[in-house]
């Protein structure tokens, strides 16, 4: 298949490109490099021995997208291009709605116009809002706590509505839990600009000596050690989930959680990092971060039953590979 991967030079997208190319598919990347580097295309080639086609373009640019869809016979789209900083989305809601929601509309329109039947969308566990874990695909969604989360819920709805009236349109809405880690080669991984918002890149930067200590956001949650619990998932497992979803796509809309089903606390992750790397992360426990939930983890049974997909890596692997990338590329 020829797959268009939007956001393909980004953290998750680059790992998806590697898995797609390794499985013998061809890949076109569209990315405006808002949060990534064109050198990632070279690294994808270094890992796979195959070079994806790369367009530096904005997915909200309907004319440019039309040109790309007219030039290539695309079999499917994996749509990851989007802005993802929760805090920034509160400061700049219109930017987030413009970029993330319009991007989804433009790509869906192009698919329908050019007869591209397969569409895989990067959604997020954030659409479950404060539903209790384990989170199951059949749960009614609760309002996401910020504009970023709203853009995911809106994009899901837009794709469902489009599929309802276009019987050939096959859509998979993939709700990611917490992707971490990096490709075992150490050539691609998460390279946030500025101070990281997320736990694992923060930990690796403390380990590197770029940041002094980890601030643990809250030690009084109703969890075994008082710190927040999340479902961390190796990014290579996540990437493989896209391949599985694409291969099993049927007309209509299916929603899948991509998570491990296991919850890990902030302190457990800090200890796993020490086990994987021998590096003890200095930390202090501070106040909770506004908007954070105590416990978030997936029920991954549907993806296992229907996609034959299940996460393989554990948290020590995730820490090892995240550190391996940080050492190589910072
Ligand atoms: P990322 O920022 O590394 O990758 C996103 C890529 O999209 C970047 O390369 C960026 O330059 C590009 N981009 C942004 N807006 C664009 C536009 N209008 N046109 C073209 N390219 C554009 O982020 P990521 O972690 O790889 O996330 C990928 C997707 O997965 C995002 O949609 C994100 O919301 C979603 N997601 C991520 C997580 C996570 O924890 N990383 C969790 C759930 C969902
Ligand atoms: N945490 C800290 N210190 C930090 C960073 C995070 O203690 O410096 C804690 C958080 O409080 C939370 C856990 O580590 O308990 C994980 O935090 P992340 O920011 O890494 O991840 P979140 O679960 O908060 O958010 C992620 C994505 C969002 C997405 C959400 C959906 O980053 O984009 O999952 O569940 F919306």
C-alpha cells in the first residue's frame, strides 16, 4: 500500500513510517515541521534502507493537499499532524481548533474526493475525560478538560459523521494512552523543544543533567504511592498498532484503545528508569498539576481481539530506549 502519513517526521509518526516501510509499504510524509526536523527523513532511511517521499506542507492547505492526492495513488491516510501541548492549547485555543480540526476536515475531504478509503486517526485517551479506568471504547465520552482534548473529540465526531454518509469510508479512531520510549536504534525518538511537558522526556533530561530535578505533580492522589498513575506504552508497540488497524480496516468507524492495560505511577517509572539505566533521578514532590487525573489506563481487550495487537514491551524497555535516544541526540 501507499500510505500518506501526516505528521510523519514527528515523534510517533516517524516510528510509524519505520514500521510501514519495514513491512514493505510505501510512505509519503506530509509535515510542516512545526514540531520536528527534516533530518528525521534521513534517519528513517538509515533505519529501514528506504526513503519516504517528503512534502513540507501544512495539512490545512486544501489546495496543496489536493495536489498531493492528485499526484499519487494513495491507498490510506494515517493522520497524526497536529499540535499537542495541552497548556498551550488553553492559551491559544483558536490556533488549536484551526490546526487540528481543520486539518482533519481537509484530509477527510481529500480522501472522499480522490476515493481514498482508509483513514486512521490519532486520537487520545483524553477524550474519555474523567471516566473511571479501565477505560473502554464503549464508554460515553466526557468533556475533555482543555481545547487540545476537544480537538480530538471533535475530529472523532467529524470522521464518524463523514463515514455515516460515505459507505466506502473506513475509519479507525485510535485512542493512544501514554506513548514513551524510542526506536531501539536510538536514531528517532521524542525530542521536545524547550522544557518538556511530559514525564518521560523530563526524566531523560534530568538524567542528562539538562534539568536539575523532577517535580512530581502531586503526592496525595488516591493511588498506592500517592502519585499519578498512567498507562505507558512503548512507541514501537504503538506504531505497530497502526499497521494492525490499517490491515483490518473495514468500511465504517471503529474505535480502539492503544494501551497496555497496566497502570504505572510516577515513582514507579522513576524506579524503572534507575533499573534500566543505573541513573537515579533526583525528585521532589510538589503540588498537583491542574487538570490531571489520578489514574488513567486502558482496557486493551478490543484491539487484542479484533486487531490481534498487544503491547510487547515493558516499562524498563521503555526507559532504556528513551535514554538511549536522549544520549544519542542531545
Ligand atoms: P509531534 O509533535 O512529535 O508530531 C506531530 C507532527 O505534526 C509534528 O512533526 C508537526 O510538525 C506536525 N504538524 C503539526 N501541525 C501540522 C500541520 N498543520 N500540517 C502539517 N504538519 C503538522 O507529536 P506526536 O507525539 O508524534 O503526536 C502525533 C499525534 O498523536 C498528534 O496528533 C497528537 O495529538 C497525538 N497524540 C499524541 C500523544 C502523545 O502523548 N505523544 C498522545 C495522544 C495522541
Ligand atoms: N508528571 C510529573 N511531573 C512532570 C510531568 C508529569 O509528575 O514533570 C506526572 C503527571 O502529573 C502525570 C504523569 O506524570 O501523573 C504523566 O504526565 P504526562 O504529562 O507525561 O502525561 P499525561 O497523562 O498528563 O498526558 C498525556 C498526553 C496528553 C494526553 C493525555 C491523555 O501528554 O497529550 O495523556 O491521557 F491528552
